[in-house]
């Protein structure tokens, strides 16, 4: 049943009509729990509050799969403006970018030119840039572009998704590159990715431990307390300095655990997404953790006084559709 829910939400995340329609609603009705807002100016107080709690941030201006040159240039300009504002306001945060937002699906050279302009400004501002990993169809190209950029820039790294079968192999050649280790949030074919949670978790732990014993800085991005506990024991056992890594979680997820890790003396970073293209991101977060649907349903349909809201909205419709779909599937299975 969990796989059905995951596939359902990933399907929604790829729906162009829903993504475009969702822009009309902003990030209200549930999404604001996990998406900080639509414009960077509104996010600055959030960053300051987290910084005061000794939590750094990485900013993701949401958007991907761009096929219009003007849209890609506009995204680049917004990212550059954000970098300058981070510098001017002395915020403790770096940025995360997606190559398809910057034109990878339009023309590779055009995308690289946009990224280089971002890296030039980031270098001048002394800010690290992380290239987020996207769907597998862009995987090899992303690694190729990263390795090319690293010839001229040291302030850039990327992500290793541990649900990919080649994840460990691709660590070689990235020993001196700052990486974020994640499980992975896209639906991929079994020929390229593990499908079971057990295999993905096992690979995550193996890769994270391998990186912790290496020389480059690593962001360990997981909300799984069991994995975090095992890594904490590994870190203590091998006397690994806390300056060589950080734990990282998504904005709005397991906030108490975030604060507890900081209290224990670990470096911590919160991944903060913002922007109008929030729907696909939000659906993938529900795909990762379908149990968040209960929180979503309360936010969507009820006020703080537990009164039913009157305004039907797109996410509520999606949530109800999921419940109906799963209910019918369960009934069908029971009758067979």
C-alpha cells in the first residue's frame, strides 16, 4: 500500500496541469508546512531564526524541467540576486540548484554558461553551490558537468542518491568533492535503482560511512532516526571530527530532532525550498513519507479551531483522490 501511495504522489508531481494550476494557490493549505514561501525576501526572517539556533540553511529556488530560454535566464537571475542578498545580510546559508531549471533540457552549453555565471557570483560572495541530483535521465550528464566545472571552481558539489545501483561506484573520482548523501525522491526503473527500503537504507549507511572516513565534507541528509543513531555510534567509534560533516533535513520535517542534534553538538543544515513551482516538490515529499498525509488533511480541511474549511483546493482534491483510490484497491484485493 505504501508503494501505491508513493507512485500516486510521484505521478502527481509530474503532472503539468496540476503544477501550473497549483501556482494560483500559493503555498497555502498544507504546503506551507514544508515550503517556506514564494519569494526570498519573505524567507530571510526564517533563515535568521534558524541561524540564531545554530542551524545553517541551503536555499532551493524551486523549478525544474524548464524548456524556455527566457525562463531559464530568469531563474538564473533570481539565484544570482539571492546570492548577493545572502552576502549583504550575512546569512549562514548556501544554495542548491537544478540543472534542468537552468536550461539542461534546452542546450547543454547554455546551461553550463548559466551555472558558471552563478558560480562566479557565488565565489565572489564566498558561498557554496550544490547541484541537486534529478531524475536518472540527467544523472550521467550531471556528473559530467560537475567534473568539468570542478576544473575551474572549487565551490561546487553535488548529491549522491543511494537508491541508485551505481551510487557507490560513482563515489570514485569525487573523493575531494563536497557531497550531500540522500536516499532519492524520484521513481526509477529497477534496472537502475533499488526499490526496497531495506536495500536503500543499507546502501545509504554504507556510502555515508565511507564518506565519513574520507577527507571531503559530507552532508548526511535523512530524517530516519535509526540511521542517524547508527551513524552517531560510528562517528564516536572512529573518532570522526564533527567539523567534517553535517546532518541535513528538509524544512518542516522532524524539527524536534533537528534541535536535538544541534544540542548534541552536531553541525546541522536545513534545506529550505521556496518559489512558485512548489507543487512537484511537495508531492515528492509526500511520496517519501505518505504518513504526512494525515498532517496535510488537517491543514487542508480544518482551521486552527478544528472547523471544516469551505474552500476546496487542489491538494485536498489530490488527497481525497488518493484515499478513494487506495480504498478501492484494498476492497478489490479483499474480494479476490
